[in-house]
């Protein structure tokens, strides 16, 4: 096959108005529109979808089932680039962290946690976070914006590039699970998160089952029903306290949506049953939320909800005012829950040495002033 013979038959394609657009992040309908605008039938959009999301093509030349003229037309009008990797780190425990830089210079972190029986990719939904949970590094970042659908999807695609597992359906995948537990509050960026997860769940796309995707929220109550109805992914809720007085301080969103309202939304979350429980995340903060009384109260709060509790040893970051609970207190807390019939494993911290563990992610921006942090810690202990 001679490239020159073909190229003689058509002039180099001129881009349509509006400049080159990124194909990554497009829904099926958007890709069909894009292909139609180039004068091609809808089935070409399905082929293109397959190349982009299922095969992970990073250029148009590789799309050999498409004609050369069409590939040239696509190349003139679209891009399928990945974000720039500003830095890549590997922890002594095998956890990998990528700092990704987007076109406007903003950065987010994506973390891959390989385990024996699965591999979890922790992705971000926002640059920074508008919520200011007192124990969370991300919450101290002042600069915040939503990630686009493209920026969310491309975290998964970049990780697949790095781990080397295209096509998406390949056997023995290393990335088996996705958790929206990186930077940001996913339910504050629901539309983009939803479109991204639909691409992630498409069997001809990135091909993750909704059962392998978990969205973690700090408790944006009015969005939880939509999340359940439109995505049906597993839900994780950052509870962290059993009394409003404490939660108001460490998760300030609680002042808007208190514990009772949050638990009602959990009870109403569709598809929840004993085989598919809601995960309640509970960060263990010494002297703040880790007493035996707290553990008993937690078991009481969850008694009519199919729930499991994930006890997260607090991960410190430079300058934070809190300390992690003592190991014996965490174990006792777990035992009390287990005795009450609530499974409460202690999450093994991963990637601490590269600041990749829960709540340590932060890309840029300023930290809170030391005096602010001391004031907030005093508020809780008071
Ligand atoms: N914004 C969402 C998802 C991202 S945070 C949410 O808050 O649920 C993912 C989890 O890490 C949350 O449960 C969060 O509370 C927890 N976390 C935050 N900072 C932490 C820290 N320093 N140590 C341990 N866990 C932390
Ligand atoms: Fe935002 Fe979640 Fe951190 Fe709270 S814990 S500040 S909601 S990222």
C-alpha cells in the first residue's frame, strides 16, 4: 500500500471552524456529531470510539480500520492527547503517583495502588477542593476548579498507558477498580464526573463494571440520589464523626447537611443491600473521634443501613494539627464495631513515603496559615 498514491487523490484537509478539539471526553453522541460534521456515517463514530477508548490509540495513524483520507481529516480537526506528566513517583510499597499538568498549567494527582487480588486507581475530580475538611491536605489548597470530562477520563487513560494495558478488555488487567477518592468533591462536579464514568463503564469503552467503581463523597446530600440513579456506582461516604458538634468542625459541610440527613440519603441510595454495602470512611484522629463510646455510637447509627466501615489511620502532612490515633485504639474501635456486626477493616496506608495516601494529595497553592490550623484544632478539642 502506497501512502503517496493515496494522498495524490485529495488535498490536505482543512480544519473545520473552531480549531482542533479533543476527542477524549466526548460521549458517544458527541463523537457521532463530530464524525457527521466531517461528512462520515455514524458507524465511523463507533469505530473511532473503539480506537480512542478501547484500544487507547494516541494517534490517528494507528487507526487502520479507517480510510487514510478520513484519518487525515480527523488529524486536521481533532486531538487525542494525554495530559503532561509533571512528575511520576513510585513508593517503596509499589504505589505509583502521577502529577498531571493540564493545558492551563493546573495540576492534579492520580494514584495507582496495586494489591495482590486487585489494582485500584484513585482519580481526582477537581483541582483542589472547595470544602475544607480540617484533616485533609487537598482542602488547604486555595485554587480550585472543576476538572472537565476529558481531564477525568484522561487520568484513567494515562494510567493505562503507563501500566501498559490496552486494549481495555485485556485479560489480567492490573487496574481493576476505580475510586473517586483523589482530589476534590466529585458530587460538586457531578455532570463531568457522570459523563466520565459513563465512558469508563461503556463495555466498548474503558470497560469497567459499575461494581468496580466507587465514588466517595463528603456528604453532598442533594446529589446522592442522582448519583445512584444515573450511575449506580458504589458509594463511599466520609462520615468521620458520630456527633454533629464534632463533624461540624472536621467536615464543615456537616453544618449544611448534618449526620441525620446524610444517613437518610444513604438509606435511600438505590441498589444497596447486604451484598452491596455503603462504605463509611472514618479517619482516626487521636482524641477527636476515636473513643470506645464513639465506636458504639457509630454501630448504633449504622444499624439499619447495609454498611461497612473503613477505618483510615490519619495520614499526616506537613504542618497539620492532628495526630493519628494510637494503633491500640484503632484496633479497639474496629473490634467494637465487629462485635456489633459491622465489618470495620483498618485501611493499610499506601504510598505514605510519596505523599500518595488518603488526604495527602495536594498539587499547588498555599497552605493554610499555621495560626488558622491551630485555631481549628482548638475548636474540635474544646
Ligand atoms: N472529597 C471526597 C473524596 C476525596 S477524599 C470525600 O471527602 O469523600 C478520600 C478520603 O480520604 C475521604 O474519606 C477523606 O475524608 C479521606 N482523607 C482526607 N484527608 C485524610 C488524611 N489526612 N488522612 C486520612 N484520610 C484522609
Ligand atoms: Fe474535599 Fe474530600 Fe478533602 Fe474534604 S476530605 S476537603 S471533601 S477532598
